[in-house]
C-alpha cells in the first residue's frame, strides 16, 4: 500500500508539472496584452516606460523561457506577483481558497448524504412510486446546467420571493446566519447538479448487487433483509460508486468556479475569472493548478477507499 501511495504521489506531481506547462502556454497564448491594459489605464506612459514594464514582467522573453523562470521560482515557494492586486499570488488566493473549500465541502457532503440513501431506497423499491420519483429528480439534477439552475434559484428565491441574497459573500455580516445565507443558493445549485449522477449510479449498482448469488445465500441462511442489504449488498455496491464520486469531484470543482461567478461569491473561481479577464496570468495559473491538485487528491483518496471497502483489493503487486 505504501509503495502504491508513493507511486500515486509521484504520478500526481508529474501530472501537475505537465499541467503547469500546458496551462502556462494556453494562458500565454490568449489574446490581449497586459502592458496594453496598463497603457489604457494610464495613457501618460511613454513607449520607454512600456518597454521597461515589459522587461520587468519578463514579457520580452520567449514563452518557454518565461515558464522556466516561473517554475524555478515556484519550486522555491515564490508563485509570482499579481499585477491587478499588487500582492503576492498566495496572499490573494489563500482567503479565497478557504471560501471555495467551504462551498465545495458543504455541497460535496450534502450530495453524498442525499444521493446515496436515495439511490439505495430506489433500488430496494425498484419500479415503485418512490423509484420513479427518485429517477425523475436525479435525471432533472443531472440534466440541468449549473449556470441555468443558478439563474433559476436567483430568480425564485432572491428576486421573486426575496428570501435570500442574490449574490455576495457576507464578509461584513455580524451573525452566523448573516454569513451563511450567502452560501445557501450557491450550495443548493452545486448540490442539486451533483447528486443526480451519484443517485442513478448508486441505484444501478445496488440493483445489480441485490441480484447476486451471495445475497440470495445470505437470505437463505436466515439473515434479515436489512442486514443483507446494508451488510452485504451495500458494501459491494459502493466500490464502483467511489469511482463516480471521485470523477464527479472534478465536475464539482469546475461547477464551483461557475457558481462563484454567477453569485458573485468571493472564492477562487471568481478570482480566476476576474484574473483571466484582466490578463493577470500568475493568479489564473496558480488557481487552475490548485483546482487540478484538488482533483488529483480526490482520486488518490478514492483509490484508498477501494481497499477500505473491499479488503480483497491490495495495491503494490502483493498477494491478496
């Protein structure tokens, strides 16, 4: 297991390195020049000033040379300087990342807490009214684009009913509810779009597990239906579900970036969106790498969960 984890960590570092190059090149090739934006903000800058700024920011160097310089500094803990905020990138990203982790964490836990029980109940009551209702809700959540659902929630609960704020982060709120109410609609949008796939996958795997011979054998031995379902079928059905949950985490990260922009929530996604518009490359680059890192960590945790759910699985090439 230890050898497997070391291998996965090395693989994750290689993926991060490759992704840093790809993202750096893509951002560098985007249309728009930050020096032109500086000139538009301050037309008194002379051509000599602009040339000096271009040299200071390294923009007079080839793209690969700039990447090599950035990577060398990043390996020493220096991830660059934000031209828009005039602060080190990590100082800007740290508080925004905390907000994003709250948003993603609550949505992720709620998705699992709602989707897995619904999937199990639908499988047990297959083809009944409960199964039909769960399928309709899951399919609706799975089919709705997150930005469309965000707009719908804003219209219903912020504009029409005026129960909740349409956007913001509640930084200046003095009470817990004052802060939490800004999370309700973004969390609802992420949770509803995330639980559809998990619910349908859990239902399918549970139905398949309940048809297996070992379930019939357990019932024949006199075990209660509840014990057979939760102690035998559920445990085995969760092994493939872990895969869809891990893969869905990447979707959750991208969904959080969209939701933050839609609700004006001051998280990492909103910061990256603003940074890309302002050609603030360093902030966008580090933000995208953090999103990639979160997805890689989720996949490593999923691999560990395989072994926890099924002791027959052994990593590292040893005998089972």
